């Protein structure tokens, strides 16, 4: 309940600061209430500053206790995207202290980005853009190519007739961009028959290709919503080896946090040296895990991603789908929260990881030397919560 109240308070404060930016532009309001605007800005800036410093200070609790230096944990958090957004919302006001408050309006609008932290929908949209980054980059390259082709074509057919607006390719870029995006301001138009022909072709291609990013994001967002809405039966979760023996309440909590992923053949699920991916559970299909140039095959009932928990650098090998797969994904923040609240889960992960490493060595998939090294790291990074070593087991993650 306190966390919910705080989140709503921060959302209202962020929206209020943005509204303040707009109201300050009204001369009459600024003239009569300038002192109130300044006071509100000072108070809101102080709140955002305290929030940022508090998040940096407690960020150490998210990492493995006793294995990562506190300063390193805090530094790692400070360079995370959300922390950089928080910093951007307050830093300009300290760097240019004493400047005209109205001059700082543009920086205050950056606080809108802080809503990503409190809005699951915006966070989902961010994940969609990141997941579709390669497709969006390809679409952007195509768009830029068409843009320069259209401006070049219009330059060659209209430059002698309208040298003031089509006298160079950079000048023609404005017309090409306005036409491709179907804005059509009308300030620059072709007047020759060939120019109108080029303009017609550009309009048609603009409708076809400049809608690509919208379609990519819409499709990805639909998939993201479907993954979030998918309900994983608790009975299925209880049968997963990692979660056996956990209480019904814990299993229900895990089921609510799992996401389902439908993976096509050839998809790279995790890349080499990725950090903080979480755990993946294979429900159907086959996954290839590449470790030291060796390929390890995983099938239904297997899981992967624990290497990120038991390695010193938190990284793991590449995992690629060999066939169409259905995976369940427990994200890194949710996994650490569950491990903190449920020491038995730490023991389950440790036991399963030890068994798998031993099996891989026996099957010749991993050399005895590599297996021994990973087992030693496992003992260091994830002490047995039932042994009593290291004090409170909930602090060992």
C-alpha cells in the first residue's frame, strides 16, 4: 500500500510539473504567480533529488550480497536507462543554477520520461521498441534511401524551373520529407509534368514504406500485450523442477510474473555476454546453448539463464532457438525479488545448477576443468541457504 501511494504521488507530481511549464507561458499567470511557480519548482526539484539519491543508495540491495562492492553496484545502477532519466530530470538545474526559470522549461519536460518507471504500458512500449530495434533500423535505412532518391530525382527535373526551391538536393529534401509523410504543406510543389510524375510516385511509395515503422511497433506491441495477458496455470509452474517444494502462494506469485514467449527458429534468445536476462523455461521446442564453442541442446522441461546468477561477471553464453519454441520467462528483477523472499528457491537453483554441471561433464559437453571452475564459482556466488554459512540466506543474493 505505501508503495502504491508513493507511485501515484510521483505520477501526480510529474504531471503537475509539466502543467506548470505550460501555465508559466501565459504572461498574465507568470506576472501574478511567479513566486508560486518558483516555489513549486524548488519543492518538486528537492523531491526528485531525494528520490534519485535514495534509489542510488538502496540499489546495492539488488546485487549479490558480499560478492559485489557497494560502490560498483551503485555505479552500475547509475548508468542504467531509468537512472539516467532520473538524473536528466534534475542535473541541468544544478549545473546552471541561477538561470531564468523559463529558460529551463525544456529540461523540465524531460520529467515526462520518468513516467516510464510508474507506467507498465510505457515500459511495455519501451521493450517493444528495443525488441524490434533491428527491424526498425532496417525500415529507417529504407526510408532514408527513398528520401534521398526522391529529392535527387526532383532536383534533376525541377532545378532549372525552380532553382530557388529545388536548386540543390539538400533543398529538395524538405519537399521529399513533407511528401513522403503525406503532410504536404504546399509551400514547395513541382510545376513541370515530369516533376508532378515524380511527386505522384513519391506519394505512393510514401504510403507504402513510411507506414512500415508503425506496423512494426503495432505488431510488436500486440505481441507484448498478448504475452502479459497470458495466464500460466499454477499447476504447470508447480511441476517445474526449480519450483518444486515451494508454497502455493509463492508458486502463484511466480505464475503471475512469468511471461510467455513464442520464438521462431533461428532467434537469438540471449547473446553472448548478456547480463541480467533472468531465467527461461522451455515448454516446447529445442534451444541450443553455446558454451566454449560447444553446443548443448535443451528441450521441453529444461531451463537456461542460471549462468548469469552463478558467474562472477553475471554474463551467460548465447542461446539460439533450433525450432519454433514456447518459453516462459522470469525477468531478472522479479527473479531476484523472489529469491530474496524465498531462500528455498536459492537452494533449488543451486541444486539444479550443480546437477546440470555434473551431467554436462559426465556427457562430455563440458570439460572437467570448466565444470570444476563453475562449481567453485557457484559455491561462492550462491551459498547453500540451508547450511547457515554466511548468515542470513536472504542476504546472499
